[in-house]
C-alpha cells in the first residue's frame, strides 16, 4: 500500500524533495510548556508513568512546530526498572539505578516477559497518542539498545567511558552476556507491546555504541540490534525500524544490511557527504545537525541545515539532530531549522 505519511515514505526508501523532520528529545526542558507539565507531574518518572500527562508532553512539540513524527514520551531506563532494578533521577545529575555486579544481583531480575504490569501506563500513552495525533504525523516507539541499557544497569548511573560495563565484560563475560540477553528479550516484549498499542515505527537507541570497538561492536551492538530487528520483523513485517549506533564511525558502514534495520540514525561526528556515500547507499538515513546549533542559532544554523539537506538529497533522508536537543536550546532556533529544511 502506498504510504501517505512522509516519514513512512522515507523509511520505505523514497527520495523526497523536502525531507521529513523530527527531533530527538523534542519533548523536553527547552520548552516552557514541558516544564509546566513536568511540575504538575512532580518529577520525571511520575511524568513517564502518567499516561495523560505523557500524552500531553508528546503532543506539545507537534502543536508548536508541526514535526512529521511524534516520539513516545518515556525513557530507555524504564526497562531496567520493569526488570526489577531500582531507578531514580537526581536533579541536575541524571539517573541512578541499583547496580548489577554479580550473579546474585542478576538472579533477582524478573523474567523478560514479566515487565508488562510496570510498563502498562506506557502502552496506554501509545494508545492515547495513536488516537490524538494529526493524520499526517507518524508515531515512533522506542527502547534503548541492550549494550547502552546494560551500561546504566552495571554502573548504576551514566559514566563518561562506560568503564564498569567494560570491566564486567572482561572479568565475567558469562554474566555480562546473560544480562545483555535478558535486556534483549525484555526489549522484544516491550517493543512488541508498543506496536500492538499503535506505534508505527520503532527506534533503538544505542547511545554508547561508540565505545565498543572491533569484534566487541559486532557482538554487543550489531548482534543484539539484529536479534531485536529479526524478532520484530517476524511478527510485524510492515513496521520500519531505525537503528542509532551513536558514534559508531566506520561501523555505520553496512550496519543497516547487517542488522536489517530500515534506517540508520547518524550522530554529527560523521560528515554528511561521507555518510551519503557510505551509509545512505544502503537506504534511508536520519540526522545529523549538531544540537549546539539549537543554542547558538544564527546564519551557521541555516547554512549547516542546508548543507545536510543537500548532501542527503540524492536518497531517502529524515532530517534530525545528531543527538538530543539540550535544555538551554532556544525554541526559536528550532523553528529556524524547520524553516530552513522546508524552504529548500
Ligand atoms: O526524544 C524524546 O522526546 C522522547 C523521550 C525520550 C527521553 N529519553 C526523555 C527524557 C527518549 C527517546 C529518551 C532516550 C534516552 N534516555 C536515552 C537515549 C538517547 C540519548 O539521549 O542518548 C538515554 C541515554 C536516556 C537515559 C536518560 N534519561 C538520561 C541519561 C537522562 C538524564 C540526562 C538529561 O538529559 O537530563 C534522562 C532524563 C530524560 N529523559 C529527560 C527527558 C525529557 C530529562 C528529564 C527531565 O525532565 O528532567
């Protein structure tokens, strides 16, 4: 069936004169209306688990900017929480979790399909959104990739170099691989439930893929992405999947073919010209404007936006940032970016 939604057309391989656009973290602290709803919810996790308010914040950037896609408002760390990890957020610092460092910690985790009670409000948010979005807006569901989620579960927090996860990988490979497999299986259940609730596209965030080198990238970034993609494609062949092995560098090349994803999201450390030649040759790409332009604005924002649109104009492309928009961004710069994309 021919697709009418621009994002689905790009994901089906169509080259469009004006690429569709959305933005990572488009619902977030740079928006005053987000801050107001978050204050109403109390804290970030209460906002994630309140389906009505999570629906509201997902819709806010669609109302304000008319993005071509909405991304479910939730977090990649809800899966560890549903598996039984303690999770809380320290204001100004980020997430904290109970750690997985030995077999005993691992044995206390729930079975991979024993997550749905905790995550039921998230599925309700997806159902709300599929009824509430404008007809032209695509609904994206998501999860963290197993490696990235494991880095937080092992360290109990974000780390600059994912040191604790690399240490466990070397010192207790069996436990590390068992944890990755538990997350992989839980993620397949979680994403399947999002699709059942109405998600039209799935994105897998591997934010720390760049710290896996050589054979480790193949084993712990590529293979889990392939396993999740294969499981979802077997059940839902029509649902496109976007992979985001952030800072993969040369490992972006061939990633779509090797994993089966329909689109590779690019961070801004790779040049659009290089990525057009080496990654877009295999299909749709997404990206990759540096988030700092949303803070600094000016002519550089417009020029760089046009450079990216032009570099990817020969094939299927979804315009996006190279990573999430930051809280200090100016919403007016978001509008300037959208205007620059749509005017070309
Ligand atoms: O993109 C969206 O608008 C959808 C919602 C979304 C959030 N987090 C909301 C959020 C998505 C897709 C994520 C993914 C996520 N969460 C990732 C992968 C993408 C990436 O950024 O690399 C990661 C690593 C996380 C884990 C996480 N969540 C961290 C490290 C933090 C703290 C850092 C920060 O930005 O504050 C969060 C919090 C978080 N997740 C916020 C939002 C809007 C900020 C929470 C707040 O309101 O204070």
